[in-house]
């Protein structure tokens, strides 16, 4: 077994994992903070501020969510062939910063007069362009930051699954804080403050990645610098890639517009964005068939096919999961109470903005969730702790980092109890459970592994599907309760639903990410990570289509029927439960076969 040379001899580990993993942890934390901060607000922003109908809102978030996970197939391929993971991540980060900055330009609120809605078309065009920039940025950043994590562990390193659980905790710490900070700011101070905070988060994530490049051990560099410098049509290949990506933003923006306006949809449902995704899928599947039949050994072929089965499990699970940013948000907004402990909530006073920048800044600081400051302190604490560990002060480094992490937990708990919650901010519950469950599952898998009883990756995936299906039971019961009583149901139904869902996610998602880096042929890891994300792309689109089954389109001047709405949500939630349980049962049956296929000999 080869052992990778550490960046700092003998001191490359921090709390049991390579320091580069923490660099990726915080980079991805900020990227997910920006992404989920915007996503927590997007459907509510479309329906409440720009007065989109439910169906149009679902179509746009479905197209956006699908493309944001479809383009990484291309980003992974370009990084594998020429660009290298480091350059791809930096370029993607720059596009993301620009996209989130554009989302902060909210324009003028839409007005409805006699059923005719007048919208700020300039602001909407800016939004479509901004969404396209985010799509392209994620395409370059997402598959490559994950691929770097896999390369930081030598082959056969038993810490790999635990490392991906840790990395996954970073993803969900960003998502947790995004909902609490961006979701709260967007629905209380103004949409632009929520979107603006997301953009600042991405800028900080890019800064963290640039600072921590020395800890990546050279794994993220271009595979062939000479090929990257080669001329293509008179321009260096590297700049050709950047220019092509920048130009590709324009058709993506047009696809966003088409999805939002129902333009060029085939059969009323098949949007151009979905057509593009299907084309990408067919090309990728064609490549996959060629690759495993002509470029792989028998063992590699078995492993790659087993990996595809794991990826399909992810497609089903995330079709369930993405209801949390669609039907779950709208259901919470309309039919659930919001505050966990109403007696503890401190309602904010009326905010009066002035012409003084200093006064407005002070008002913002006094109003923003306290976890905002913990969010800023965590990466700083890591930098300080790393510097201390390199001077030999390992104990002090551990104390600094874990101490600030403890303060962060306290601030998050404070905000979750004291701040008045909204449908957008309550999406933090999923990430909160994941952050809590991540160390438990990392310990559990490691403890079972030491005893030779660690379940196989396919078995874990099957459990994830079962728990994903069960998560819809509390919400279905809550919807039925609302239909019977006419009274809003308790938010604690939502809490229970998120707990079950995130148990499922911890069983499936981290180990499937680890499987991509472990089972892929090394030279196509980035492309296979893109394929994993392509499955997530289709899950986003499928989730939006399922969400439309419970869409409410109420004519102006009329009141929506609470019983009818509750019935629609209950039917949707029971349907999703059966999908999860049915697919989980099939996965349990085939898991022994997949386990044998994953063996290296």
C-alpha cells in the first residue's frame, strides 16, 4: 500500500483526519451555506414576492435544481482531462459569488390588479442570469471538491467513510446555518439581505480554499499542465474552457426563463431544461457502457456496475429528500405552526432603515441571528488551531477548535428557540439533525468495523430508502389532522419527519459518496462524481413534478380551501412513503449481490 507524503511532515493530521479534509469541509460549508441559503428562500420568494403560481414556482426550482446537479458531469470531465480540481473549484467559486450577488437585486415587488400580475421584468431577467451563474459555478466546484476529499486518503484507509461523514457534516453545517441566517433574514429584513448573506458566504468559502491549498498535497493539480497550456483556436486551452463556460451561462439563463414561463414545454410538462438533462444522461450512459466494456477489467466492471446501483438508490432517496425545499416548505407555510417553544420566542421590533450606512450596519448587527457570528468564528478558529498544531501545541489546537465549535452549537440552539421561525428558516431542522447525527454515525460505523460487523454499503443504502419513506408518515398524519380539525398542526410533526429523513440520509449519502471515490476507476473519479450529481439532478426535477400534485392555484379574491389543501398534501405524502418503502425493500433484497460485486477480488 502506498502512503502519501504529508504536506507538513508528521503533522498533516488534525483530530484524526488530514488537514486538507478540513479545508474542503469549510470550503464546502460556505458553498452550501450560499446554495441552501438561496434555496431556502427561492420558492417562497417566487410565490410571495414575484407572485408566481405554485406550479410555475415548482417548474423553476425543478429546472434550476436539475441543472445545478446536471452540469457537474461536464465540470468533472473537464477537471479530469485538463483543468485539475483546484482550478475548477476556484473558477466555480468565482461564478457562484457573481450569481449570489445578482440574486440580491430583488427589484420591485409584483402587484396583482384584477387577476393581472405585473412583475419587474428587469429584476426577473437578473434572477434568471444569476441562477444560471450559480448552476455553472456548482458544475465546476461541487464534483471536484468532493473528489479532493477522496484523494486525501490512501487506498484502503479505514478512515475514509468516517472522513466522508465528517465532510458531509460540513455540508450540512452550512445548510443549517443557511436556513437560520439567510432564511430568517430574507423573510424578516428583506429578500435581498438573505440572498446577499449567501453571496458573502461563498466569497468566504473561496478565500478558505485559496488559503488551504498547501494541505491538499498536490492532489488537485492539473493532470497535464502542458495540455492545459496548449493552444485551441489560437487561445490557451485553459482560457478556452473559462470562455466556453462563461458563454454557456446565457443559454442556461434562457432555460431558466423558459421553465418559469412554461415556454417551449413538450406535452405541457417536458421543459427544455429537462430535455437537456435527458440528452446529457443519454451521452453519459453511452460513455459508461463503452467504458466498462472496453476500458475495464472484469473486477472494475463489477465495481462500476455496483456503483451505478448505489447511484440509482441516491436518485430515489433525493427525490424524497428534495420535497423538503418544495412541498414541505409550502405545507409548513400554510398548515403548520412555526415556533418550537412559543413562550421563548422574542419577536423583533419594527425595523426602520435610514440613510446612514453606519446606523443601518448597527441595526443589522443587532438584528442578525447570533449564529452568524459563530459561523464567522469557526473557520478562523480552524486557521488558528492549525497554526498552533504546527508549532507542536496539539492540545491547545484541539481546545481552541472544539471550544469554538461548542459555542457555535450554543448559538444555533439559542437562535432556534428565541427567533421567530418561518417556513424557510425551519429547513434548518434537516441540517441540524445531520450535524448531530454525523459524529454518531461516524462512531457507529467505525465501532462496527472494528468488530467486523459494519453493514455493507448497499445495505446502508437500503436502510436509507426505508427511513426516507417513513419520514413522510408524520406529515401525512399532520395533514389529515388539519383536514379533520381545520386547525394548524404542530410543528413537532415536522421535527419528527426531519429526524427520520436525516437518519436515512446518514445511512445512504456519505457512504455513497465514499463509494464513488472507492469503486470508480481512478482516472474517471471526477466524471463518476458528476454522474452521482446527475442522479441528484433528476431527483430535483422529479421532486418538483411530485410537488405539483399538491400545488394550490387560488384565483385572486378567493380563499383557498383548507380541507382540500390538506387532502392534497396528505395524498402526496402517502405516495412518497410508498415509493421510499417499496424501493427500500427491493434494495434490501439485492444488497448481498451488490456487496459481492464491490469486492476487489
